[in-house]
C-alpha cells in the first residue's frame, strides 16, 4: 500500500498520530483504534501501512512505562 492509497481523511489522521507520537515518544494502540474505523483497521494492508508509518517515524506503540521495561 502506498502513501496515496490512503484516503485523504485517513492520511490526515495518520499525520496527526505521527506528530502526537513523536511529541510523546510513544502512542498507546488505543489511540490508533480510536482514530480509525474498525473496518479500516481490519484491512491488513491498511493496518500494516499505519504501523509502518509509525515505526518509520520512530513512534513506539504501547504504554511508555511498559516500553521502558
């Protein structure tokens, strides 16, 4: 899935999540779940694209306290 494969609304939401995650250093997966409709997150390619973007931006998923362990 390429960048342009996401619709504009999803791309904007993902940009927001990346910025939020970069600022905090991590992002709870619940934030990702709240940002996108369940049917979108159920699409493997969509979810993989979201996770890849977050990883490439250096954003860890999960509770920062748990990630430190």
